[in-house]
């Protein structure tokens, strides 16, 4: 009898199934579909880049689809990609708004950033950087991303609101949105503990349906019924291949510092997210390394290059992929599902954007809670490791930046180890990264 060969996706070896991967992909997409609506608003802001909103919406969905397909086929990992939050704001409001760089030139800077990123990935330099992060910092990244996701979820739910006195404070359960989100979080928790397949996705759908009949504070219902299911025209011509490729060579004094910052943001956001999502997905080997990290980083870089040609800011791995992992995603098949859904989102944008923030918010909180369990892998007898992990985890949500959270954790850990006489336990590359972050913070302060 002939031995049955494993399929392309290796579902059996991963302990998964087609159904499990589809549910995971649907869950990831539901958690990150907001980018189709939010990214165009950020890049189209007249005080920022001022790009054509309708065109950016199409570019956003297409770039996300391309990124997901690249990750699916190059790595077989359940990590979805899309234009990144944070870097899109940096693109629009700082590069274009403050520095006055035309959006066509900013797209060129994004293109060159992706190309350099790709060269670093192919050469293995990015893999060495990722693997040089101390164990405690890697744990801190995972838990910090968890806290970050949970904080965003609580904010989207209205359970955390702005306060001029204490920066943030508790919202009001007398309002429909926060109350429904809290009930949704309880529902998702119960379904998860009872091991109901697709618990997060079922919770999102339940809140969306209930939201149709629940009034919002501003009038109408929480779930806005779309005017139509299908989008009309699909405009892209205004921004497609509109980048000014030679801009960095004409304006090197302005372009190079911006390019350096983009590269650093992209590199450590990607590395942090991939490491953070890989651990709960059980993708790491017995040495705690990610076998195909060079391919994953290459997919990330290629997606950024493609995104800049389509007309959007840096494309990166998404922390919301952890929602799909929690729902059962273990292979690239789930990422393929996300990519197909982003293609459909080009035509089904009105339907996709009808899912309210209070529906996806509790799913993000749930994912954050699961990721924060990574602290159990720390050696609590080694305080420099513990201190670096906790500082990184706290800094990521408080700084609202994965990159800067990693940076402060790396500087702290490296200096503490050196001052304790344990300098030889740290690799040369770890020192280089810590110094690089110190320079990055100094340049960022000057800008």
C-alpha cells in the first residue's frame, strides 16, 4: 500500500482541518477588515497625504490580498498582512503633512524601504536580527502585543475613553456600545472555554446581528445597514504606479532620515508581530526559533513593494492574525482565505464595513488575554530577563508602538546585563541593536 503524501498545506501534521483553517481565516479577516475603511481615511486626510480616498480603499484591499498570498505560499504560516496602522499615520501626517513631502514621493520612499527590507531578508541579516533578541524580550514582545491588542479592543468598545486628567479612564456601561461589547466578551469567553469551534467569529456575528436593533448614542443602530452589498466602480488609476522613484536621489538630505525611520519601524514591527503570533500558533521549533522566518520577512518586504506600486503605505504582518490562531488557524490555508476575502472586499466593501467596532472589539480583548499568558515561559529567578520582558510588554501599549516598546526593552536589558558583569552572555548583534535603538530615539527626538 502506497504511503499517502501530505498535502501542500500539511493540515494533518499541523493538527488542523480545512474547516478549522477557513474559520480561522474568517476570524482573522473579521478582526482586521477595518483597515479597508480606516487606511483610506488616514492617507486621504487633507491635513496629511490628501490621497484620493476611493482609490486608496481599493489599493488597501489589493495590497492586503497580495501580502496574504505571498505569506501563504512562501511560508504556509497563518499570518495575514495589510497596510500597517501607525506607519500609515507616519506616512500621512509626518512625512507628507509636517515635512511637506508629496504623496507620490512618500510612496517612493515606501518602495525603497521595501526593497532594502527584502535585500536584508534574502541575505539573512533580518533573520540574525530576529534571533538575536533575548528570550525575555521575545516573551515581552508577545505579551506586549497582547496588551496592545486588548487595549485597542477596550478602546474600540468604549470601555476605555480619553481623560484630560488621567490620560484614560473607564467608559460607561449605561451606553449600548460598551455594554454590548462587554456581553460579547463574556459570550466569547464561555464559548472558548467550552471549546466551541469558531467562538470568536460566532461572537462577532452575534454582536453584529444584535447591533442592528440596538440604538447607538448618535441615533440609528450600532450596526449600520449598508446601502448596497456590491460596490460600484473600482477606481485605482489615480494612484496606481504614481510613485516618484527618483525622489530620494534628488532630496537625499530629507529622504534618508525618513527612509531610515521607515526601515526601522517596518523591521521591528514585522519581527515583533511574527514572533508574537508564532508562539501561540506553535510554529517555533525546539530551540524556540521560527524555521521559515527569512521567508516570512521576505513576504512582508515584497508586500510593501507591491503596496507602494498599488498606492498605499507600508504593508506589514498583522497582530490580529492572533485572533485566527486562537480560532484554530495553523497553516497558510487560513492566510489564503484572508487574501481571497480581501479581494472580495474590493467589491463587497459596503458589507465589510458594516461590521461595527463593538463587534470586533471583544475578539481583540480575548486575543490579548491569550497572548499575555506567555509570561509563564519566563524564568522568574532571572530578574534582568523578567524586567526586560515586563518593561517591553508595558511599553508597547503605552508608547502605542511595537518598535519603540522593543527598543526601550532592548536598551534596558543590555545595559543592566553589562552593569551586572554579564556582558559576555549577550551577543555582539544584541549590542548593535541596542545602540541602533538609542540612535533611533535620538533622531526621532530631533525630528
